[in-house]
């Protein structure tokens, strides 16, 4: 009888030690990871910082994501590190499959590339507040410096530059027992950008080459402690005369079975992308926290 109890206690102690390695912030307060590598939803950064590091700790995340629409596939690998719940540094590599676009444009543009690759270097700083306990929530500012590996396709369709930097400021607030006694997470931000399709099609263009201030927002409801459902919306610039650019939105569900793991699935609507219409599909992301 004593041995099973001792074994059980040992398992609990090991579990507590492993959980402590992820930091001491509350459950799911690091969000998930956006397609640009920073903590947030799938499409947009939040004011929350990644991982579970408190004011005296370090923490971080690793993520793999994939989105598939009718004509495109986007794969993302990313990593982030957070210092004392104050500064987040992140890196993401995005790879966009272009088979359908190259087939459509090859006669007019002579394109041979079948994918676009972009690196995104992120910095986010928590300015003030706390998403759980401050009446006005938590506010952060950040930047995302983006670099295309090749520029043939973006240049051919009118993009001005192969690199650029987005800047944003946003707030996140958790409202306790707000909807049917369930917690509600609200996020809103303003992004300054000149990126075409998030930068994958370059920066600026013949129609517009200036920064624009665009809105992004999301709402998530904690159905249980482990399950979050919600939606996101992200405004987009329209810089290229070659093809108009539509806003993005999604409906998502996130599962957080453990402090070290989260899984996010979504139905995404990316609108028309480079003359290929109605790009709708599925998104899946896996995140590990440490």
C-alpha cells in the first residue's frame, strides 16, 4: 500500500517540476503562435507574450503551423523566447507553395519558382497592464521585420521592395465570467504596414507605397479551462494594381491539454490572392512551451 502511494507522490512531484519549467503564469495566458511567429492568434499578434514566464522568469515556445487553401499551402516553423514577461523575441520561417499561381501566370511572366520563402524577426515589449487583473488590460508594442528569400515573383507583379518592417500596438483583456459564466478574451491592435499578403508578395507597389494603419481584432471564449473558441479579423493593405488584396478572417478552436502543449485548428478565409479567387481552407498549429 505504501509503495503505490509513494510512486503516486513521486509522479506528482515530477509533474509539478516539469510544469514549473514552463513558468508560473496562469493557464493559457501565453496565447498560441501567429503565422508570423509572435504570441497571439493564428492571424494576428496579441498583447500577451509567449510562454508562461512571470516577472522573474524566462520562457519560450516552439511552433509548427500549416494552412491549406484551394490554391496555396503555407508552412510555418517558429520559435520565441520571453524575458521576465516584458520582452518577447521571435523568429518564423514561412514557406508558401506557388504551384497554382505559377501555372496561371507562366505565359505572361515566365515564372519558374514554385515557392516563396520569408523570414520574420519579431520583437514585442509589454508596455503596461495585465490581461487578467488590470481594468484596461495589457498593452504591448511590437515590430516584425520581414525578408523575402527571392524576389522574382513579387517584383514581377509590381512589388517595390523585398523586405519591410511592420509595427503594431495592441491590447488584450480577459473578462471573467462574461458570457454564460465563461471567461472572454478580447484583443485589438493597430498595425502599420506596407506588406503585400503579409510580406510574402513583397512590400509596397504601383498602387500604393506608403504605410497604412490597419485594424486587427479577435475574440475568444473559454468553453472550459482547456478549450477556447473564437474568431479573428485582420485588415489588409491594397498596394498592387496587378490584383486587389482582401482582408483575412478565421474561426478557430484551441485545445490546451497541458501547460507545455497547445493545438489550434481553424477555418480560414483569405479572399482573393494574386488573381486566384476565394482562398478558403483549413489551418492547424502545434505549439510547445518551455
